[in-house]
C-alpha cells in the first residue's frame, strides 16, 4: 500500500507542475487575485479558468457576483 501512496503523491506533484506551467501566461492576473486574503495560486488559476477574460466585467461590482461567494441583495 505505501508504494501506491508514493505513486499517487508523485502523480499529484507532476499534475501541479503541469498546471503551474500552463498558467504561466496568466501570472499577472494570478498575482492580482492572490493579493486577496485566502486566494491561493491554485484558486486563482481556477477562477481564471472559469471567467476566461476579466475584461468582460465592467468593474469589481459586476465581477463579484460571478464568484457566487460574494454577498448580494435578495430579490
């Protein structure tokens, strides 16, 4: 069983390296997102992969509801 866990750990490490390499073109945007408390590099990458292009939002007020974790007014 330990061999399997070691292989899984190695696979996770390789996957993380591939994700970080693919995210290199977005490091500027990642730096902005990770400046917010609680946003890790991988969370920032997930946000970027979800929104594709931040420029499609007029401002932060229009962006935050997209995150689904920001408070918003009830209907």
